[in-house]
C-alpha cells in the first residue's frame, strides 16, 4: 500500500483542522454568523457633531488628548503645506497619515484651518477617552460592539437575511453614494473625484438612513466602541477614506472593523452615544432560612450595587410525638404562623435573560 508522506495530504478536503472557520472575503466575519442577543437600548441617530462637542468643551473646559499631546494625524493630501511632507512624521502603520503639529478638533488640518462652516460635520481628532467623557456628560455612554452592529444591520441580522452593506448586496458605487460617504473613484490618497459630493467628512444626515432611521452607520467616520483593551480599542463603520470593494483601505461593509490605540486621534474617527432604558426593578421577599430556589439571590443597594447573598438550607420542622398536630396547626388561624419569628429579606427577582454586552 502506498503511504502518503508528510506534505502530500490535501487538507482542503475531508475534516477541517482544529480552529478552522469560513470567513467572508469582504465582510471579514465568520460564516455562518453567530447570533447573539442584546438588551434594548437607545442610540443617537447620527454621530456627534462639532457643534455638539463644542457645547461640551465650553461647559466643562475639557482639554482633549490631541491638545495635550500637541499633535494629531491628518491625511497627507489634506495638508495646506504639502511641500513639508518629506520631513513630516508619519504613522508607521499607515504612511498616508501625517502627524501635524497643533491639529485637533478645532483646527482639523492644523494651524490656519478651522472647524467653522463644518459645525454639522462629525467631530474628529477625539480619542476613546474624549468620546467617553462626552457621553458621560450627556448622561449616555459609548455603544457596545454588539449593540452597534444590531443597529447598523437594521433587522438584517442573518443567517437567512444578512446583507453585506447597509443598503443590501448591491456592490455598485451608484448605489453606495446614496447611503455612505466613501472615497469612491480616484487614486487614494491624492485623487478623490468626490462623486458623492464630499472629499472629506460630510455633514451628518447628508445620506440616506438605514431601515432603523440611523445615519452614517457606514462611511464618513469610524466610530469608537465601548470596551476592548486600551491598546486595542475597537472602531466600527469605516470612513470616507475606505472603498466599496476593499481595493484600498477597508471594505465599507457592515462588518468593517478595526482596532486603534485608545489615545489615537485622527481626522477620520468620531463617535456616537447610546443609552440603556431604565428598568423597573421587581422585588420579592424570602425568609432567611428558606430553601434555595435554584436562583442566586442578591440585594440591590441604593447606589445600584448588587451584593450576592449566601444561600442557606431551610430548617425542617419536626415533631416526633404528634405528627397530626402539625397538620392541624397549619390550618388553625388562631395559632401563630410558624414563620412569624423568621426574618425576611427583600431581594431582586432573578432575570433569566441578560446581555453579555450590558
């Protein structure tokens, strides 16, 4: 019998190797998709604008991290003084992005530029911390990644009706320019034909919303997500420098995803906020020695903190002398109830459905 030597086996057929999974070539996600559940939440219909962020700055005197560092990343073709590019510092991971001195949200391309006349554009040059501080100020928070994708897919969750783009599966630029601010035609990064009307960021709500009425879920600016590690914060949605088919930069699909350092500030990253609805907390009472019902009980304090209680086994009441007495005793309203002297605790009713994200 002929024995195949190492390296001669065709691993593309037969059982798949450990850890193997299919991946959509453009979407970048596993096929079939994993179905998860998130609790209800409210989400901003558009990214936070320069005007909205300016109110936060004036009210709190907050200093963004780009201001503290003294510089931020700007796309090289947007620099007013392109002749200095040869000596400029660039992002090692993306050489088309240049570190510009004194560039921040008010001066998006550095000194001599202004956010004026762009007040309705998404705020840019904000770090993960800057975005989180704004959300906290307005009584909201950054979205969890699962929350954001549930909102972006707008009912097309899969596995049967999952779509590649927010408008469906049509991969023509004529369709995409109605819904998203992308680079479109032209050589990146110097030649943007701006067929969708915008060379860089566009005012929010300039394009059609998705089925949930949410704007700019694809394109315009990447959006910071809640969670992740400080050195690998998650951004979703793509931006105006991304392409439809992934021929350069990211493919602007609903699965577009990247990670950035939490302190990164650049000209194509913004954010939007979400908020969890207030839930009515339901309580019930249990006796301290009551038999464990199978659910872990916890007491919720005034500040919302939950302290889990240690369960105890119910003490059995026995009377070896007269078993019939116990039966009569329980039915006689003139007699004190056997639980009369037992302490009761107010506890939150256990919830069986919880989101990993919230």
